[in-house]
C-alpha cells in the first residue's frame, strides 16, 4: 500500500526553488527589457540619422545641380544676346550715333523678346561705363551702384559673371544680375548685357522647395561676409531674413558657419533658432554660396521615438501578459497541486479508514502482534471470540511466552513468521477464559483454527504479525458427530439382514455389506472395485437398463429379478435401488438393497398352483350357476310376459262387464226392477274385486323381480310414516298407537315401506271392530339380532292356521267380516324373505295378533 | 264421415267393447263428432301416411290426437309410434297411449318414443268415463296442436 501511495504522488518541485527561479527571471527581465529598448532606440536613432543624412545629402545635391543647371541656362541666354553680331553692330551704331532712333528701337525689341521669352525681370544693355543704353520696355534708366560694380567686374574679367544678391532702394525684391560683356569684331568690349532676375520668382522657390512633407526641413544658402555668415534666402522659420540675418563665425555649432568654414557633408548642430538639427552642407559651384539642407533633429527622430515607444509598449505589454499568464499558470498549477495533495491525502485517509474498517469489522477474529510477540490491538470479532479486554492483553500478552503454545511446540514455528516471513497455521484448543482477570465458572473450551501471517513495512521488514483465529469448535464437533453417525450407519448396514451394496456409474462395486457376502458368496475384498459379480452375460442388458434408469434419477422399488450366486445357483431377489449423490448433487452411482426371495418364490409358486386349481373349480361352478341364472332369466321373462297378459287381457273383459252393467243400470234401470238392480250391483262388486285381485297378484309377482338396494333405514320413522299413510287423519284418534324406538335396519327402502304399510293396514283392519283399537310397534333383541313386531288387539287367529297366514290369497276371515284379497301378508313374507329375514305370527282368536320379523344386516339368501 | 281430413281424434283400439265405452264417454261430452276408430296398427299407419284406402287424404291435415292402445293385432302400438316418429311429416302428431297395462316396460318404452301421454284405462266405469272425457277435452280444446 505504501508503494502504491508513493506511485500515486505527483512529482512536484520545491516551491522555494520555483520562487527563486521566478525572482531571477523577473530581475533579468527588469534589466534586460529597458536595456533592450535603449539598445533598440540607439540602433534606430543611428539608422534613422543615416537615412536622414542620406536624404538631406540627396536633396542638397539635387538642388545644387538644379541651381547649376539654371545658371548655365542663364549664361546661355546672355551669350545668345552678347554674341549676336547684328546686335553688336547695331549697338556700335547706337554708340556711334546715339540719336538714331532705328537701331535703338531694334535693340529694345531684342531685349523685350528676351525678357518676355525667358521671364527675366529686366534685360538691360549698358555701356562699358555702366550707363544704360537700352532696357526691355525702356523701364530701366539708371543702375544701382552694386549693379555698376558688377558690370565693371565682368568687363574687366571679360567673361560672363553673376552678381551677388542685391536690393534696390525702395524695393523689397532681391535681385540677381547676370552680366555678359559684349565685344566688337576686334574683341573690344563695347557694352554689357545684363539679365536681371527676380530671385523670389525663380531661385528662391527652387531653394525653398522640399521633396517631402516636413514641418521643419528647409534648405538655405549662405555666403561669407567678413567675419559673419549672411543668409541669402528667406528662412522658413524667420520671415524677411533674406540678406538681413547675419551670424558671426564664432558660433561654431551653426551648420551655416560650419559651411563657411569649409565643412562639407553631414553635420549635427544647432541652427539659427538654436534648435538641434541634422544638416547636409555643400558648396555651390560657380557661386560663393554654401547650401545647407537641414531638418530638425526632433522631427527626424520623432518616428524613432514613436517606434521605440511602440516597441517598448508592446514589449511591456507582452511582458505583462507573460507575467499574468505565468502567474495564472502558476496559480493554476498550485491549485491543482493542492487539489491533488488533498485528493491524495483523503485517498490515504480513506484507505486507512478502509483498512481499519476491514480489520475492525472483519468477521474473523484478528489481533496484531509486534515483532517481539507483544499484543498490539485486536478487532471486535477477536473481542467477541476470546472475550479479551484490551487492558488485560495489550502490551502484556506475548505470543512467544504463551505456555500453551510452548508446551504444544508451536513457538518455534511462530518465530519463523518473523524470521522467514512464512505463514503459519495451527489448531489449538484452549479455555478462552485464560486471559480474563476474573476466571469464574466452568472452563469454556474452544478449538481455534489459527493463522499467523507477517505484515511488512514499506522497506519489506517484518514489523508485525496478524493472528487470524477461526472458531472451529462446532465444526470439529460436527466432524466427530459425522464420524459417529457414519460409524452407526456403517454398523447398521453391516448388521442388516438385507444385502446392501453400492456401485459406481461404470458398475464397479463401491461397497458390499456382510449380508451381501452371505447372500451372493463373494466377500467384500473380492468384489471391491470390480464389476458387479452377480451380473452374467444373460442379465447384463437388464442390469445396464436398470442402472441407467436409476442414474438418470429414477427409483426401483421391489423389482424382482434373477441373478447367479458365486456357486452358480440362481438367486431370486427383490431389489430396491436409488441413485447415490455426491455433495454437489451429481449422481455418482447406485445404492441397492436386496432381499433374497428365492424361498418365498418357491412357496408362492405352490400357492399359485393351488390357486389355479381352485380357480378352475370356481370357473366350473360359475358355469353351472350361469346356466341356472340363464334358466332363471328365461323363466323370469316368461313370468313378465305372463304378468303383462294378465294385466292387459284380464282387465279388459272386467272393464266391459263393469261398463256395460253400469250402462244397463243407467239406461234400463226402471225395467230391471229392484231385484234386477241388486243383481247388477252384485256383478259390479265382483268385477271390482276381480280387478283388485289382479292388481294385487301383479304387485306380488313384481316383488320377485324388482331389484333391491339396501340402505340404512330408520325403522321408527318409517313405521310412523306408514301409519299416517294407512290411517286417514279423521280415524287416527280412534286408534291407540304405541311406537317404540327401534334399531336401524339395512334394507330396500321401497320394499320395506310397502311391508310396513301392509302390516299396519292389516293391524288397523283386524282391530277396527274393537271399541278401543290398540296397535303396538317395536322391537326386542334376540341375541345380536333385533326382532321387530307389530301387535294389535284385533280379531286374532287360530294358531293352527298360522302356516297358511302368509300364503297368497289365503284368508282366515270371511270377505264379509274383513275385506281383502289375502295377498297383504304374502307380500310381507316375500319382502322379508328377499331381505334374508324371518317372519312369523302369533295370535289368538279375538285376542289380537302379532307379526314378528327380522332383517339381517347383510343379504344371506334371495327370497 | 264426409272427409278423412276432418278427423280430430284417431282411436286405435282392437277391443270393440273398450272402443264403444271410450266413444260413449267422449260422446257424452260431445267430443266424438270427428272421431275415427281403427282396429289395428296397420290400418292406423295407412291412415296416417295416406296409403291404400286413405290415399286421397291430405297428409298435411293430421288428427289433433291419436288415442292408441298398445296391444294391437298385426302391428303393435309401439310399432305404430315408431313409424310415426320416424317420419318428418307426421312425427309431431300428439300420441296418447290408452291401455289396460300398467306394466313398467311399456310405459318406459312408450315414453322413450316420445309419446305425449300414457293413460291406464280404469276398470271402474265412473273413473273410466272421467278419464276418457277429460282426455278428449284436453287434447281437443285445451291443447294447441303443432302447425
């Protein structure tokens, strides 16, 4: 777990190191950045200055070239005039004859043309004395002294020359004269041609023009004048300065001064305004002038400063961005660091909590020993199992000093845990009260399956050992119990008179009890692991069939099969077999319980033979009976047919006799007279009796044929019901009826009901002549058998006729005294005999009669 | 009788005395005006199925009731019932057994052949008159014959 924890730790730099690196970086940036900006500024300044210089140089050169070109053209103009032969001759003519108007006019015309064509301010022709001969448009009459000096200088040099800038009194303009001497054919100067130029119109714009827009750039032309420098043109920053501003040569840093002093090229100095400027200084050829092209340093460097500022700003912003980003990244990393640290810590805490919980809540008793064997801590299962109190054992109990372990020789084994890191397992039985300070009661022995395992620290050293203890007392007890049970089971199997054996799925014998040895002849050692020996080639198919039936989950109960003993004699046996399962529930074989039924079968065979003989006799008897039955059936059918004929054919004539006698009485009554009518009545009465006789006879004959269904019958209730049926309601008060409670009888309900009706109606009929008829109904016991009776106090009978009493149509009284057909008691007799009972009567003339009967529980014989 | 088709009661009875008594009983109640008395089963079937003597009879005008004795010469009463019940044209004619026999097998067999009633002729004259006249009254006046 420790290694895991380390592996999970992210690699972090020391925060102090990060801070140090961070500070150094900041210092470097703080120094480097301004230095860089300064360096850049200097570089840029230098480069820009050079650029400006080269620009100034170019401009100055250009201007000088333009001035020179302009001056050449002007000289050309002067030469054109001064060398014109005709003009020279005309001038000579005019000089000769000053009053001649013609030549003077010509001269003025030429001068006009020149002035007009080339835009000179004026074109003047003077004499060698400097007096004006003619001028364009005749404007000029007299020249200023400066101009006359120029003429004399030009005439003395004999070549074309420019004058200096000059002004005329009362005129703001600044002029420049070009003087060309005019010579006659002999080469003698006769006149001078003066081309006067207004500088503001031609030269100054040229000088002042600047090729790019600039707020401070200008070009100026200077000339030395004594110890000073004179500015010849209008200055940009100082109006009306032309030919007026002079600066002494002692002002060394002035570019104009430097120009006078002979400096040519780029120069940085301070101009007439005392402003720092960059300048280019050049002499103008052909003139005593110097040209200074300059621009303010500030203007020139403005772009540099701007660029530097921009660069500095961008750099600063980039730096700030970098700082912010770095700070953010740092903070983010720092936060992640803390989060991760927190996660790691909480994971660690959780894993420790988990470890504690696993230890504490483990259902297995655990305690931890240090490397010296001392008890450190225990979990709750340990407290429960060993009933140890922390104060009794922590730091006190020593694993190596436990006398029980020493006596069992386990101490050296346990020491190996610490020495070699092995895991030791042993089982001890001990009284768990040994550690409690107050040992009371009887010992509580527990068997503990103990495992001692080493616990290593991160470096792999064994610092602790954990002692797991599992209470296996019940398990051991169960094992002993199991052993006892299996020994008992084994004893039962071995002493069983039934052959009990098992074989596996392949039919190899697994067990074989003593009874099997006795029954089959093979001893257990002979058959174990061999094929079931009693199976022969003839019976192997049957055996396999039965075996697979049982293995597939079926059961065999009391199956009778035949096998062969070791001595070769056949054995009949009844087997019951069931599948054998292993602890997983898989069928591993078959258990069979076998009874030797060889003797029983022999006995059964004899019985079967006797039975067969008996059955043959029964069949013979049955045949005879069936024949008798058939005969009976035939006679029954005949009887039925006879009854039908009687019923149908005997009644029809009776009906005719009755009918027609009645018609005779109805239709011819008056003719018959009293005696005739009486005789008719006699006929009708007898006809009706005949009809009644037929009905009774038919009813009697039906009794023998009706089928009987025996039910349990409440004789008391049935007798009462019969009485109510027989005696109309009006007559019931006249009869004294005594009905006792009678036992139930098993009989046919309809037949028995008819019997009661017949008996009671007989009793009522024969006692009807008594003043007070008394009828008694009841029963008495004759042994186990109830004897029912109906007694009356009626006419009675003579006992010598008692045999006739139950015959059909037998009457003991005249029709006159008691009506009746003589069938009632015959029907009673028939019903009782059909139930297998007995019926008899006792009586005495005029003393009443009693009829007794019995109904056996079961049918004994058919009546 | 003008037409065989006007018969309302067909009495089949071989015993002439019984027949006379029956007709007398019905006449007394004025119920025998359209009564035809035949003496054996074969003639009864001839009539029912319009054969021989009765060939011109309309089979679709059956009697309202047949009073039939079971014990008849030639064909028995049960044979007559069987023949009638087997023919779709006439099987719905009400048949009342009027006989002297109260023997179970006859009653049972007759009802098995779907007779409409089974009456045992009483020997006593008053009872006989009462039975016959109420029988005629019921079948001619009370009962609604099949269409």
